[in-house]
C-alpha cells in the first residue's frame, strides 16, 4: 500500500513553494514523522514529514520544482522496510534489504562524520552527499560552526586544485570555443545547488546561481521601500557606560533569577517602546490615503540566518519584562538558524530594530520595513574620546540611526525620538521609574 507525501497548506499570502531538498533518496527506508522534504517559500522553510513507515517508493517533484498546496511530492510504500511480507517475491525482498542496508550505512557514516544533519544546512548536506565528503573535514563559517553551501563548494574546489593538473583537466568543464552556443542560463526552477557550478576561464572564474526565494523577496521589499517612501535618516550617539555598568553588576543575578542572559537588546527594546509612546507618528503606518496609529508596540527584531535576514516580531513589547524580551529574542535567533520561524511570527510589526554592530558596523542607514514608518539601527560599541564637564574622557559610544518615512514623521519628531532613547539609555533608572 502506498501513501502520498503532499505539500501542506501554505501560510496566508504564500501561493507556492520550491522543493529545497529531499533528505532521502528513492528506495531508502523511512520512518513515520521523520523529515523527508524541505520546502522553501519566500518567507519560511517548511518541513514535510514521512506519512508512514516504509520505503520511499517514488519522488514526483525533484529539488528546484515549484509546487502548491496539496501537490503530491512522492509516495511511501508502507511496511516494505521490514524486509517484505509473505506476498513479496525474492527480488522485492532483496531490493528492500539492500535499501535498509544502504540506509543503515548512511546513518553510520553520518555518526562517524560528526552528524552532518546537525552541522549543515539542506543545501550543504546535498553537496556533501553528492561528493561523498566527510563533514568533519569541512570548516564551517556559519554561526556556531554551521557548514554552509559555500563552505562545501570551497572545500571541493580546494581539493580539486590540489590534484595533479591532468586529473584536474579531465574533470574541469571545457571553456566555450569560438562560435559555440553560449551556455544556457539556469532556469528559475533550478536550485542554487544545481546551478552553482564554477566555470574556470583562466584566472577569472565565474559562477551563476539563482536567487533563493527569500533573497528575491528581500530584494523586492528593499527596492519597494526605497521607491515608495520618502526615506530619510537621522543620527545620534549614546554613551553605553551606564548600561554596561548596570549589566555587569546584575548579569549573574539576572541569569540566576530568569534563566536567561542579560544582553543589550532588552534595554534598547524597552527604551524604544517608551519613546514610541511619546511619538506615536513613529509607531504609525500608511494604508492608502489613511494613517494608521497603533495603540501597541509590535517590535520586529532583525535576525540573521543562513538563508538571509528575517524579522520576527515581539508582540505587545511595551508590556514585556526585560527577561521576557531576552528569552524571546534568543528563541528567535535559534529558530532562525534552523529555519523554524513561522510566517505568522514575521507579520504585523509596527516598528523594527536592527543591530549591525554585532558584525562590526560602525554606522549605516537601515531601510524601512514597509509599511512601518521607521526603523532603528544599532551599531558597534567603540571607545571614543568625548567631552564631559569640560574634560576629555574615554567612553564606550554607539551611533544610533533612525530611518523614517518623511511622509508621516517630521524631522523634529525623529530627532526627539532618538534623543529620548539616548536619555533613557544613559540614565537606565528612568526606564524603571518611567520618567
């Protein structure tokens, strides 16, 4: 008996998805509820589990295919993984036994290699399997040593370059000769893994890969924001010493009491929500010819992942404690790396905070996350000489940037909004006293 593997219902506003990767090959044994297929939308990655124990009998849509809700992706032959029933012939039993053995060998190889599934993303896992690599020999440049697709490609290219020139010449694609037809550009349905082949043209190598759906969506939104808003950026700087002193004094007690670390982001979120109450235009949005004023602060936190930037939202952040903010942000960060943030968690924000400082950015102009009217950019904390009470002293300073839609927000309000955040952070007691 065969059971269909189908595309689940897609999130609202998402019409289709791309098959990002299959975790098993045709003929492999599978277990009920293990992840068989990963589907990529323009916002999230969806995991499709095996519907039953058995053998992956058929794959109907390969990686790179575009599918919609309820599409049949493949089929699982139920009960075949156990070596065949009484009605199964010798050939079928042998085939099943071979599939089971192959699956067991794959599992052993993964264990010996340091668990490729745990260290590598879907694209990287596919390349590792294609080239028969040991993931333990690949240096991961992602967060916490995660292996990215680019790491595998770099490893393969380095290994190829180390071989004898004759062997390298046999494996390298021939450069196009004069008069030959140009190589066909990858179609939109191809995956980055399929199209991401390097073609060496002497000392000037090139490679062509299609955008991921998430990257294409990010590009679309950024261009839309620059074309459809009257965007302007204002800057200020904040002395982080009071916050750093407070954090150093209480971080151990905070972690013991709340089971989470005390970071800087909770201070900024708390200060921003207080400033948003004072300047409601910055917490507003344009809907057609109307301005919508939000009586709540749903603050989006820009989080970097292997797939690109995602912005999950802290709902009713003005009512959250600093401990709740820290826990939620850490949860977002972990799930963003694993592609586990749901579409509903990334919609409906009223204001956004992004922290380029964790990557070393000293100053930048963030782009508004439409239809919001403003975004706050944090930057690197750097010791600089400043004047205090007529004396030059060294203080840990951070530049703040507020990009805002000048159609809604006046320059005066944008400047005073940043000043309010600056004053709250330079005197953190005001956050507690609400003054």
